C-alpha cells in the first residue's frame, strides 16, 4: 500500500478522513532505512532522465505553515543532482509579476527536458490564499482552476511529469512546531506572527485545499496527500511516490542512451579511421 494517498480524478477530498499522523506502524529507524534505499533508486532514475533528455519532472509542494516544505526539499536534494535541479519558492507576487496573468511567473520556472523543478508553494496559491483572504472575487479564483488544469495538461504534453504533494499536518502538531521555534533560540529566526494569525483561518484553508485537490487532480498531474506529522515518514512517502512514478520509464531511458552510445561509438570509429589515413 502506498504511503501517500493519491487523489483519484473527480473524487471529493475530505482531509478529515486522512490521518496526518499515519506512519504504517513503522519506527523512525526503519522508515529512514527505507527512504535511503528508495533514495538510491531515485538518484539512478533522475540521472537517467537527465541523461536521456526525454522527460522533465515538476514536483509541487503545498501545505500549511510548518508542514515541512523546506524539510522535504532538503531531503530530496540528498538524492537529486543539484546540477539538473532548480528549486523555486513562490511568495507574494512582485509588482511586475502581479501585472501579468497569474501563471506568467510560474511557466517561466517549469523544468526543461531532463531537468527537475521543485516548487515551494506554487500556482495553487492563486486559488487558495486569494480565496481565504478574499483578495480577488470568487468568480476570478474559480475560473483559475480551468487555466491551472489546462496549464498542467500543456506541461504533460510537453513531456513534463507533474506530481503535486499536499503535506498534511494536524493543527495540534503545527502548534507544537510553532512553539518549538519560539522556545529554541536557534530556530527563532523562523518566527512570524503571521503564522499564528493564519492559524485562525485553519478551517478555511482546509476547505480551500480540499477544493483545489478535488478540482485539479488528474491522471497526468495527480495530487498526493502526505501524512506529515512525522517528518521521517513524510520524506519516505514523497520519495516512494517519485520512484513509483519514474520507474516505468527506466527501460525506455536506458534504451535511448544505449542507442546514443552506439551512434557516438560509430562516429568516433569513423573519425579515427580518417585520422589514420592522414
């Protein structure tokens, strides 16, 4: 059974039915061992994807404050070659970005063939935060779902593998993590009164995320709900989903590289033959 819950296209998401503290009965040590084993597979698959240049990978990370987006990225970068990976954090749009359509700044960060892009927050902020804080009319943010689905279909048609992860943390766990920041001098730089203010809107955010995942999970761009109360299980669930998604392409990528090797070897032999005649 997969560790993350994959949202079926067209289904209605109810986050209250998914346990954010789920860990499949595993202890931390075993989960970390499994993560390392899967991480080795991810490294190989990502290297094959990069070398073959046939596909690209987009990983979208969304979640409430303290859900572990930064930690998930740190974990993934243990296994993904930074040479072919780009991490983009999406914050409040700049003046220039706000003067364009909401997908303008996002499309520019989509991965080129062979590369991996990791989004720390994403285009989904424009149907979640703007909805919760009533920054744009309902008619505007509702229409954006159509554009988001079309955008992700466009990426898929351009050979981008799109995977979206909602890091599901409980309100109680979030409170503990926020308090830990406050009590630890080494983590106090992460403190923000805004995080506590956003907690007051917890129910609104849960509703917005449920709606977003229900409307935009597709076979070519699925949403995964990741139990995130345990950081070590969160990391395992994400790596497993990535490996399961990339593994079917392994033989195809290997075959293309073998064909390229044969061609390059033939060209090298032809070059050496001309050199001998000189």
